[in-house]
């Protein structure tokens, strides 16, 4: 991805070295989104409380490495691109896009959804409309999930921004409402559609990034590799050796790739209604 020397977002909040403090995970859709992202990354739901159970850091000045500085600049540029794209897309639909904040942190972080450890991975909290990223995940994406390349990380950011788009469009609120109305297995199926829609919106952003002439050869493949790497079936096979389809909350690798690519082809909000799709 061509990102060096380009505009970065002013909506980046740097909390690295501060650590998370104080509160347990709140109820409602905010806490739910964080719990969902644990499954995406193959983590342990108990890790979300690591900031409470001795996982916090002291407030000491944070000294970033040159690699961390570069990674921070990269995510800032990607965020800026999502701002430009979604502002335009919303305007075309007669709506106004509200830009989210992106919080950089290390170790653990406090959000409106509660305190989360870095093992949760990147997540979005609808309660404060912020994205949270520990930049160490960039390396983890390459090594643990075997999804190298800067556009793989760009896909992850675009997916979280996709959740913000869902919040602005009212889908996050609907998710919370379904939680009390459906059985566990039925709600899991609803969650899958929710996550696949965020993948679709990530593809919409990638479509516009292509129009902006910032994509390089192989970028699309990097994003598709990342989408495949975090499919429920792939993660379950890797961590437990078998799959349990009724426990899926994000979709299979094939579904995640398909909906990202569909968004990439369409480039519009229309076509992303995964909730009404007969086939995922």
C-alpha cells in the first residue's frame, strides 16, 4: 500500500505506556463487541479482564522504537483514508459520517466497554465510538496468523471501522436487541452476519482505496489472506483440531473472504445487507 508521505488522521489518541485502569467490562453491546473480537483472534474471553487482575502498567513515559513509530504512522494514514472514503459514501447516501477515534495502547486499556488486555487484539467499542489497537498485533498478524503485508493490517483496521459504520447505521443497537430475543445458537448465527457485514464494509473501503491509486500489486491478496486467517473454522482447527459450526460467531474463512471481496467489487453500502442474504 502506498502510504508513506501521505496525510495521517488527527483522530489518533496515544495512550501507550499508560495501561488500563479500574473498571470491569460493562454490559450491553459495548462489552459484547469486545467479547466477539476475542473469537476472531482465537483468544481466551478471560483475557479481557487481565487489566483488572494485575495486568495494568505503571504510568511511565513511553519510548517508541523506530518500527513502532512507523507502524503508528501507517495506521494513522489508513484511518485518514477510511475517513475520506466513508465521508464520501455517507454523503452520497444523504447522511453525515462521524469520524471515530483510534486509540494506541500497550498492555491493557480502559474503554467505555471496560478494561481489556492486549491479547484481545484490535477492537471497536460502540460505547465511546473508538478503535483500540496495540501495535504489537501487527507482528502477531504476520507470525501467529501467517497473514503478512501492510494491507493485511489495513484490512483489520478497516474491519473495525466497519463496526463503527454499523453503529452509525443502527446495526450495533439491533445486535444488542437480538441478544435477549434469540437462543444462543441463533444469536451466534446473527453475530456471524454482523461480522460479515463489517468485512463487507472493509471491502467497500478497499474499493475506494483502489480508486485513490494507493493499492499496490498483491494488496488485495494480503487482505484476503488475513480475512481467511481469522475465519472461525480456521481458528478452531488451529487451536482445538476440529470445528464446531454452531459456535461460529464471525463466519468461515471462505465467507469472510467472499464478503470482503463482494464489498471490494461493489464499493457501496448497498449489497452489504448480510442479514437478509439467503446464502452467506
